[in-house]
C-alpha cells in the first residue's frame, strides 16, 4: 500500500488522501467523494508516497463540447 494525496491541479487544494495498492495512472479516472476526477499528473511518486493532481471529469467533458 502506498500513501496517495489527491490535489486539485489549479488550486493545489487537498481533496483526499489515503492508501492505494498502486499509484493511479495518468489519464485514468478516480472517484473522490461523489465526484469523478481525471488524473493529470503525478508528482514525487516514489514507493513511499505519491501526490496526484486531478481535475473534475465533468469540466473536461464541457471543454470538449465547445
């Protein structure tokens, strides 16, 4: 298990933290609370911890529709 912090890519606000079996892949979607987020990038991802930057998946869908 690896400690993972999920942060908002724009504000760097900590959205959630916990333990995962592996670090989430870039481009994958993760559920945080009742919302879905897309993994944009990982920072300082080492065997002992990982910081993952995400953005709301629904904002991604809106930007593609325009």
